[in-house]
């Protein structure tokens, strides 16, 4: 999608749809002086959450009407939001402009590379004309919109990876996609195979992946553009390219969409690509343990005891709780970098969806300051997070009878699954700040979000802005 900036609408062509905000007219296209105009209904109680939806709706409605070009006044949109309408964060005009650029790209996305083209398909917008405000000092609004667009593009690339069917997205292919994403960028990409992982005693990763004919991989991405003595930020992403549940086989209805169980890994790949493209002065490491969790004669079993890279043992009570098992080795490996902070991202539990619905991800951390920062950035990017408890008392429920820790509640309880997943991961972190983000609630879009069906690319925007603002 091309974005073109203009000072006024005098040059507007007949094939371009003009978009205006109106408090009375409800999402209606009318013809005025030969110009087609889409009036979007203005909400009298506008909030930033509604602002995201408004920008997306503008794009989706235009696409539904087979429009290829639209035009709107940036200042008209920016004026809709004022600090008094905010909830947990104050936002600048530049930040609002960045949001506009990102949301235009997200709403314009479609995943249709496997579909035969038909007349019913929504065609993407080809060009967006944006009237800049008179107060656009130093082109700040223009620069911010384009920056936001660059974020949206990388989020959409994440969605492409997550939406790809499992047959076309194995651990080997995911590793290759990571290399392709970093092509031409100052990012070192290394991929460990099963022999290398065996030498490092990454038995947790190897155990989960051994039921598949596809070789497991451990993807390492290193971007070092900060000071030499600057401790890095380490991002860890779950990369289960298909999750059958293993011997604790998922029911048929739950198997659909399990190609997206590598969404955390995909988000880490394109967050680092975005950091590198914007040449941020930081050191960032990306780690992705990637496996297929399949059923075969080689599969790991309930009751198996696995010795992780940390030396601690994991008593397997449920083979469908595999994500936390492979992340255990990745979190241990992260200590190699003496990180300042480690953030792991995973579609870890259906329990997080039960707890929060589908509008925000769950965040777990013992660091109040880190959590507050993540919440504020989440509000500004639309990658919302909500903190769930992770008290020491929960640790009693993952103490193993025959191993150090069980990979699910040791009393087979159906309660608190998201917290128990986080508590398990906590046992494998070192001496660094740490947050676990369970993105299962935000794996796919939901009705009313004005986004294409399928993966959302969560939480690329959140991670990127955290890194950008990190000091």
C-alpha cells in the first residue's frame, strides 16, 4: 500500500474515496460534487481503543466497496483523541500518527495466497492519500505515519508466517524464514540442529520433538548495535510449528489452528527485523526453540521424566503442555548472554483465553516496573496485556513426585492453568528481569475488530516499542 501526503484535497481524483468523520451520519457513502465520500460515525465518547477500530473500519469499508484509493485528513483523526479520553497513558500527536500508519497496514492485510482469485475477494487498497495538518512542524506527522506503516508491514509478515499451514511451516522452514527476514540486515542468524542441541544437553526440546520425522531446530538471532558492555534484551518465542497434543491428543475441534502455535516465534523474528531496520542502538537477542509435537512410536509419554538443560528434571503429566517444556531449555540458554531482561512470548495456554477472553494477552512477572511499562505500551499499541498472579504459593502445585517439577498441575486440576504455566517457566529463569506473555488469547482475530481472519501478529508492536523506549 502506497501512502502519499498532500496539503489539500483539490487534486483529488474521481476514483478516490474521501473519508470524513461525522457525529450524525452512520458509515454511509454519498456522492458530493462528483466526489464519493465515506462518512464514518463519530463516537461521542472516543477512546484510544475505539480509535484503533475507527482507522481499521475506514479501510475495511473501502475494501468492501471495491475501492482502491482513499483520502482522509490526518488532523481530523488526531483531534478525536485528547489526554482526557485516555485511560492509563497520555499520548502525543506523533504517537497517534504512528498508530494511524500501523492500523492502515493491519486492516489492509489479507492472507489469500492459497486461494483461487474470485470476484468476492477483498482487494487491498493500492494507495492512501493523507492530508497533513497545517501544524506539521518538521514533518513529524508524516514521519510518524510512515514509521507506523513500517511496523504494520512487519506485523503482517508475522501473520503470514503464523497463517501458513503446518505442512509448509516445519522447524526447518521456520529457520529458513528467519534467515530470509534478516537478509541484508546486521543480524547474525545461527540454527542449531539436533546434534548441536544434544551436545548442549537440550533434552527438553529434543524430547518434545522426537515424535516427528521433522528435525527440531533452535534458532538464534543476534543484533548487537548497542555498547559492548550493554546487557542485551533477550526475546524468546515458542516455535511449535504444529501441535497435535502428542499422546494426550487434542480433540478434532482443537487441532484446527495449531499451525499457529509458532506465533510467538514468528513475532520474535519480525520484532528483531524491525529493530534492525530502524537501526536502534541496542543489543537484542532472539531465541526460538522449534519443534513439531506429533504422535508416533518415538513420542514422549505421560510419566516420562526429562532432564532439562538446566539440570532440573521435568515430570511429564501431559504431553499437550509441550510449549513450556521447550521454553525451559531456551530460558536456560538465555543466561549465556547475561541479559538485562528476558521476555518470552508463547501461545501457551487455553486457560489464558478462559481467564481473559480474546481481547488481551496475559502477562506474568515479579517486576512491577516492567509490568507497568508493558501495560502502558500495550495501551498505546493495541497489543493489550493484563497481569495475572504468580505467587510463590502456586509452586507447590508443580512439585513432582518423581521429578523436580511437573509440566502441569500435579493434582490434575483444571483451574489456574495460565498461572501454572508461568510458574513452571519461572523455575528456569536466571538472575535477570523476566516477563512471560501468554498470547493465546490474541492468536487470531475476533469479530468486530475490522481485521482479516487468522493470525494477528501479536505482540510485535508491543515488543518493538518496549525495545525502542528501553533505557
